[in-house]
C-alpha cells in the first residue's frame, strides 16, 4: 500500500505600513482595500472611519498576495509609534490630504523622517504616496485633476514637489497616485503597483 503525502504550504503574508497625518483618509483607504463599506463596520470590527487611536490591523489580498496592514494613527502624539512598526515591512502607503495645504510641510517632514530612520536604511522598500481627497472639493474623478489644482486642492504634481518625491525615488521605488478613498479611484492602481514592487524585491 502506498503512502500519500500532502504538503501544506503556509501562505506568506506581506506586511504593509499605512501612515500619514490625522484625517488624511488612511482608514478609509483600508476600508476600500478590505472590501468593507465605510458605513458597515460590523463586517470587520477593526476597520472603521473614526480617527485611529494608536494602531489597528487589517488583512486583505491583492494579486494572490496576502497583506497584513498596520493602520497607524496620524495624530501628533502617536507618530512616534510609526517607526516601531516599520522594521521588516514590505511596503509603505503614505496618505496625504490634498485639501490640507496648511500641513503639507508637516507631512513632508514626517514622511522623510521615517524613511530616513534606521528601519528603512536598506532603501528598497516601495512607497506608494496617495494624494487623497480630490473628490471632496472638486467633485471630479481623481484622475482628472492630476495636472492642475482646483478650488484649493493641491495638484498631484504640486504634492510631489511639496513632498520632494524626487529625492525619495533615488533610494527606493516611490510613486505618487491621485486617489479618492470615497470613490476608490486610484487606490487599486496604487496597491497593484506596490504589490508588484514588494514581491519583486
């Protein structure tokens, strides 16, 4: 009688750090990625649209890749926690509110601060910058306001300049995307890009 051996391969889960200033839309982005409607918090208790306090974790899949996402609070007193979750992550999403011109310099300082920390010295962790909330003021699709800001919105080009994205691209795969967490536009494209770069490291 022969013996049948079955090998079970444990799924590899990739780790994702989701950061940005408070009210940028980080949790709403994760609601979309986890296929959870922002108004239906009973499906996944850890995903909601209220401001994150501390940290919450969400799991989802893209391109047959499992992701564990750490949604980090963007409130000032919690930003020091970002670096404690940064070691050994496979990708970073940095969400910036394009309607918040007053704090774009703060966003730049926080983004560059964590990416130059010891946790990221290897320099090959891909970073997707989500220029979020275009729909809030313009009412236009995210892709329609890439080149010129309207109604006080920062354009995608101006976000890249303000965050000095070109200096980040020297050290690691970095790309900015115009997104709307409300409609989901641009988010899938950003996550697909991040997944490809994370799995090809």
